């Protein structure tokens, strides 16, 4: 089968579009992480905030393995994050009474307060960005970004 000039041009155009999309996503991720990390309370990292935010949102215990899977990190990386959060008093880690090999993690009142303080610190900044872009344009972009995330999650 012979490939036509138009098909080659369409493929190249599609490749350029894909490269542009991912470049923008990478740069936006890097810039938003920088913006948020500078606004977080002293000593808190984005990984810490992310775990606290998830635990506050689901409002129930999770195992370290479930948290590692949710954030697409290794169990070792999650164990390190949880150790730091426990040391800071932001999470409670307890054994599973039915299976001593397993543990459960929950957010502590201090962790909830730290998470709320973090949100209070960076929410005005990101809300301003959304206001500047325009709420309607952001609403239009969200379905595309969600679909992109879903597709990428399916590849893991």
C-alpha cells in the first residue's frame, strides 16, 4: 500500500499537535507545581499536601499500598512520604487488627488543619489564574484534560 503525500502531511501535523499538547501540559505542570510549592506552609511539600488532600477528600482510611497506587508512585516513596507526615503529626498510622502485616493511614486533626492552611495559601493564586483565563474557557478545557488523564492512566 502506498502512502500519499496528504497522509504523510496529516501524520506530521498530528505529531506536531501531540508534541505541542504534551509540551504545554509539561510546562503547565512544572509552573503550577512551582507556584503551589512556594505558597505551601513551611516544610510542606506537594507530595505531603497531595496525600493530606486525598485523605481529607475521601474521609476514610487507606493503606499505604492504596495511596501509592492512587499517586502512581512506588510503595517505598509512599512510605517515605507517610513517615514524614506521621512525624509532623499530620497522619495516624495504625496496624490492621486482622492482618498485622498491613497498616491503615488516616488524616489527623493537625493534618486537616495543615491541608486547609495550604489550600488557603494557594487557592487565591490559582483562582486568579482561572479568573484571568476566564471561567468559560476553563470549563471548555476540562473535558479534554480529563480525557487525556484517563487515557494516560489506562496506559499504566
